[in-house]
C-alpha cells in the first residue's frame, strides 16, 4: 500500500521525522519498506513561458523562451500544448530525467546542450513521464499559475510516499485513513475524519431505483445512492494528483471518486449509469451456470453458479465486487448515477476473482470480510464528493438492503487480568484506555475491565487477544519486559527414529563421508534409472508440480546419490564419498504415505587424496562395505554379508546385509553399481560403489535391545597368535575360512591378512594368510595345547574347503 | 724515540691484523663441529694465540698497551661472533643420521562433514534443548487439517496466500499436501500430549514457489512451541532473545515488532541487526486461543508461544552465502567449505 505523506497529513499531524514515523509504524505492524521520494529532481525548476515561436526548420517544433528565475533560455519543444503564459517544469542542462523513449521504464538520461534541426536548445520543458511522476507524454506538464518561477520542482510536485507492506489482517490500512489512525494512536494526535455529510434535496431515492438481494448469504449489505444531473469529465487536479501519487491512472471524475474513496477508507464502490439499468432495478443474485457477461475490460466471461452477479431484470450489469460490466458503464453522456457500496461475502468474492483470474483492488479488500458498517460510510463519503466535483443532485435518502444486520459480532470483553496473563506485565488503565480510544475502540469500563466495541473498520478483531495485541503494538513490543520460562519442563520422551538417524549420520561422517541434502521430489523417469523393483509401493504424485523435474516424491535415495556423485565427478578430482540420510515416500493408498528413513552413500573416483604415500587406486566395493561396517560397529549390530541380487547393482559384486540375531532380517545392500545403471548418469568415472541402509528396519532390530553397552571384563591371561598360510581353490571365500576357524571357542579372532594368486601358487588356487588368536578365559595355553587346536582347525579346513598348508 | 715508537706500534698492530686474517681463514676452512672446536682451542682457548698476544702486551709501554689491548679485545669480540655463526650454520646444515623429511604431508585421515543445513539445525536445536525444549519431528507429507485448518487458517482464508502449496494427486484424498511449514507439528504435538509442552521441530518444508537466489521450493524450518499455565509474551521475548545471543553472539541486537500470522495472537517478527539493517529471521507469537482449542486444550487455562525460522536463511547470513540454491545442489566445492 502506497501512502503519500501529503495525503496522510490531511487526517493526522505528526511532529516526528518521517524516518521515525516509518520506524514506529513498522514496529506497530505496518512495515514501511521504503520511503519513496518522487518529483524531486535537481536542476528542474518552475519556469514561465514568455514566448512561443515557430521553429524555422520544422513544422511540429516550436522555439520556447523560458524565464527560469535566474535568466532566460530558448528551448526547442515538440509538445503541441505549449503556450505563452504557462507555468511549466523547466529542466536545465545537467538535469537527470526519465528517458521517455526507453523500452524499460526507470531508465534515466542526463540532459545535454544540443542542436535540434539546426537550432540550439538550452534545456527542456518536461512531460509528466520525463519527470517520473506518471506515464503521460502527449504533452508538457502545465503547472498551476500561482507556481513561483525559479522554485525547485520538488517543492511543487514532490511527493513522499510510504510504501507499506501490509499484513492480510488489516484491510483498514488499505485506506489512508486506516494508516492515519495508527499514526494518531502512535503520536496521540487527533484523527481528522473525512467529511461524509451531504445535502439531498432530490426525490425519494426509492422512487428512482430499487435493490433486491436474492442471495443474502453472499451479500450482507447493499447500500446505494442516486445522483441526478451529474456532469462527467476529468477530475480536478488535486484528485488526479492523489491517484497518480499511488500509481492509479485518473479516468473520469466519477470513476476517480470511487477509487479515491476506496484508497481513503478501504471500501470498494461501483458507479452505474442508472439509465442503462433496465427498470432501474438492481438484483443481487447468483449467476446461472454458464451465464455470460462482458466485463469493463471488454472480455466475455462465462460464469459459474457460485459467482455473485449484480443484475437488472434482463441481464448481468456487474460481477459483484470484482468488476463492472460494459453495458452499464459510466460514460461521458451519463447524467444519472447509481452508486453502489456493498458488503460481499469475502471467501466467495475471492473464489470468483481467482476462478476468473481477475485480481483487483476491490477483491483485495472484500476478501478480508469487511464489516457491513463500512459500506454506508463509504457510500456517504463518495456521494458527497460526487456532488462537490461532478455536480448534480442527490436523491433523498439512501437505499440500504441489509440482510446481514445483527449477524456480526459487536464487542469483545477484555478483563484487566487478561492483559497481564498474555503479556506478562501490567498496563495502566489510563494507557489502555487512551491507546484503544485513539485506535477508535469505544470502551465501557467497570471494576474488572472493559466492554470493547469493535469499530466498523476492524473485521480482524474478535477475541480479547486481538485487543491485547492492539495495546501491545502501540505501547511497543520493546517496552514489554523480558523473562525466562519459569515452569517445569516437560518429561523427556525418547525419539528413536531421529536419534538413530543422527547416530548413523555421525558414524558416516567419522568414516570420512560427506553429508548431502537433496530435493525430495524427482521424476518417475529419473528414478527408473536405478531399476527399482516392480513390486515397490506407488509414488506420491504432485497435483501441481512446479517444474516437470519435480513431479513425484522420491521412493529411493539411490537415484539422487548417484546423480550427485556423477555431477561432482565432472568438477572434483579428489575422492568423492557422499551420503544422505533422509526420508523416502511410499504410497500404499491409505491416506498419508509411509515416510521411511533411509541412508545411502556412494563412492567414486580415487580412494585417497593425492599423497606421496597413498595408493592412487579408485575406491571400490570395500570402501562402501567399510562405511557400512563403521555404522554397524557404532550401532553394535553384528551382520552378515551375503551374495545378493539387486537390479541396481552388478551381479557377483553385491552383498545383502542381514542380521542373524533378528531372524536374518535384511537391513541394507552394498555393492558396485551395475554398469548399465551408472552409465545413465553421465559421470566422468567408470564405476561407482554404493550402499543403502534401511533405517526403519535397523530400528526394529535395535528395538528392545539394551541401549547401553555392558562392560565385559577382559581376561588378563596372555593371548597367543599363530599365522596359517593356506592354499585353497579361488572360489573359497575368506568368510568360510574365518567361520570354520572361529568355531573353536578358544579362538578369539581369525583375520585374513594376505591374499595372493600367481607365481608359486597353482592355477585355480590362491594363497590365504590367516592370523588366529588363541586365548583361554581361565588358563595360560601351552604351545602343545595351541598346536593341538591348530591341528584340529587345519583338519576341518582341509575337510570342508580342501585347504592345504602352503609349502614355505 | 718517536721513530722507534712508530716502529713498535706498527709491529704490534700488524700482529693483531695478522692474527685476524689467520683466524678468519682458518674458521672458513673448518668444516665440521670437531674442526670448529679445534679452531676455538687454537685461537680463543686459554693457551690460544689471542691469549698469547694479549700476554705479550706486558712488554709494551702503558699507552701502547692500551691501544693494542683494545684492538685485541675488539678482535676477540669479532671472532666470537663469527665463531657462533659458524657453529649454528654447521648445526643446521648437518643432517643427523636417520633424519626424515618433516615437510612431507602427514597421513591425515579423511574427514567427512555434515551438510551446512544440518550443522545449523543442530546448533539451533541444541540451544533450545538446553532451555528445556525437546526435539521432535513430523511428517513432510501432511493433511490439510494439520497444515491449515487446526492452525486457524480455514480454506479460502486470504492468509492461505502466504503459503503457496503443493498438493498431492490422489484418487482417494484431496486433502493431502506437502507441508508448507513445520507448524502442523504444533497441532500434532498438542493433540497427543498434555501440557506442559516445550518442543522444537526441525524438518523439510515445501512451497509452490519459483526458485531464485533467495527462494527455494524446498527448505528447512525449525518450529518451536511452549505451552503451559502462565506462559507470557515476556517469556517469548526472553526465550528468543537468549536464542539470538547463543546463535549470533552475546552482543547481538534484536528487535521484536508486531506482525501477523493466523496461528498466533499477538504476532511477532523478530529481526536482528545485521550490517546496519534489520533483517527478519523469525516469525513468532502467542499461540492463538483457537489453535489451543482446536487441539483440545482449555485456552482459559493454558497459554503458550510459538516460533518458526529458516536455518538456510540463518546460514546464508552468517556464512555469507548469496544464493540459496547452493544448499541442495550438493556441489563439493560448496560443501567442503563448511
């Protein structure tokens, strides 16, 4: 909302600086985003046209002699309306003006001395557009005759405008008077209300027109006046200036007055040419489905059955509170005006405007459910101005059809204690009464508080807290003390899902991975790249996606993590090890989808940063598996990795992760991404390895388990270790050797620490070195005892795996 | 006599000068600490040549003794400085047996890192945790009821314009949406818990909004809610002021001004002073009685306050990130800076 300071000053005085006022308004809820100054241009002054002569070389140009106070200048001018004796805006050389011919508005141009068709022009006579105060460029701006020659133009045309970012609850401040009322409350200075008194000497209004509301649910009140004998024409300069200053284009006096009152009081109005209303009968009704109307913008609109129409007995003559119709428009020949000031149903008005894509200043106000009291005030104010400006005679009385009468809340009870209960501080009675009084609330006080009457301009006030806010915002939030919560904090409740995600995240970071957060939405096609199983739950589709790239909520983290590592591989030469812990969305068709917590990580590129003593190998399966092992260690879960099949991953290079202690439940998968899958991601590396952990499944595994680690007293007896160098078939796995070795309870660990194939090892065989640690909980083992156990293990390895000791 | 005196002077001076030349040449050619030690004993030691020269002064007349003595002592000083220089030079160039190149980089374990949003979310939630607020989370795909209706934003309320909404396309439901804020958890938490309530709710939110440097259709938000008997606006100010001190530093200036959100009354905008401007970082207010009633709380008995803020926005301020789109692009050139 743009509020010109000169306009505001008509209703209230303020002594503080504009900056201070802007600050106080902002603190009170009307945020002043900017203090705009228009019309102040250096080197532009009021000039007097002394003489106008024909340009010797151009028919359409004239030579204008301008007295600018400190001297005279001869200016070449192309405006048709320039004439001797005028007061005009004279721009001297060096003035920075709006470029009237620029494609994009706001571009400026510095005025230079120039020759136009052979004649030197010193300066310029300006148009409205060049001065940046409006759009008109058909001719020069002619100033009032009493403007003093040589005065800086800002003193004549300059306007300062407060640009206020209004909150949706304050339709009263969509009128300058509403803002003035806040200023009045802030400063304590009285508000000067606009005059709404007028003389009505004409015939009884009811003999000239009638109004009938057939759908009272959508029109709570309809007031109207009739003015006969008006003369339509341009508005007086002051009225045009008011509208121009807030960016509205003056049209004619009638339309300008209705606009002016809307911006003054916040009540939208509409003027009909009464002679164009059949039978002078106005009917407020719902449109019949498919009914058509040509609106003021000359577009035919097809209406729905929930749209409210202003009609005469034969046709629609306006879309209620949205836009008038061309058939009843005010024109130059109009002499009798029916002025409408109504209260339409807010939600309905808003829906109609949305459906027809006709946002308007009227809907901006009506949609906030204006109070019915405002319509009559607006009607009287506009009628008075019409009589003053367009002449004519007002019919006696007003039409007032008021089905909503008595349905609105009229007051709020405010108990004294309630103020302290909400704010935490006592506010003196005197302050409460003055503050609310200045805001226009009528109070009836008693021992415990006040009965507060809700003024007609405040539809947002309905409960005591609303009144408390009124007091607090004017007193200033700054003046309310600061305390800390004193009550008992609530009982802590475990949040296992969130805590698990944090633990997994921290473990992966400690394992050297970097966390990402990506978009939750994707497309079906993008997700299809990772070959999800066909029996997966449906995706959550968006009804109104913002772009085609984000049409469905993701069901997997695999696609985004692969996309992210692939994108980074094009710009990042070091190791890339990324993970995400987030929700995927699975729709089982039962209301809200399942939001399942997952974690996924991927590795591409070299394992290590370039380093003098580190391998330059690419990361591989064992990096991804290591990250998983780090998480499992952190969580205290013993899992097995079994050869698995998953269409995202390469066959033979994929493990399914199971927890034997929990019925072998699958908690994730790790592997090398299948070549044909990863090829679709346009990466600069050949392979990627990836893991996915199902945090929801892990949560089930952990459920009921002791959360804290129980210390296991370690034995102080010495442990012995022996290394075995075995030769086995290449198909034998490390896991098999370790499993057999671990069967003996004296063996506390079995670790494969070297693998070798090639020279010295027969074809089809590999050498495996295993370190076994032997420890008895209750005695020191002798070499003989260890040798015996080792013999048993070797025998078993030989029997089950065909393992042989490697010849040294 | 004058002649003989001259002669003697010359002789003695030459000796000091000669000793200097010999000593400097010998010092230059000494290559090890052992040789330097030999040099020191030879020239500077108790029986060294310089001592010998000084001892020889006894045979001179008193005036000459003073002159030559001064010259010899000056030379001692000079030679000591030169000697010390050579010793430290020798020590620095000499490589002890088994030396390593300590300039080579160490074996630094690769450090992972948290996404900057997670870092800020954790920092903020921790600040509130320490004030007794527990962290909880809620669904991202939400019912209209929780996202709007229970928060005093009925259908077609003009305030819904403040929340451009993604709706879910479903054959069976037309009331499912992507939550536009974390505020639905106010309703959910109150619905399933009795007061007192003190929670903070971080999480992803979504708004139907074109993306540019300062707008994203996906972002994180942190909601807060405290409800109990006797909670006041002054408590709201105190709690949020303490938060600002924790996150922005003890001397941070904070401003509370009137603002409007349908689910609070009175409504608050909290701004911080940042490089000479006031920047809004949080919306807040006293929980609207209708919101309390909608959740089944007795609004004549309980009061509360709620607040909401955007961690990405706070990170953009503190870390001087000009474009919000960096957050979910996950470029390592961005992520590795935090």
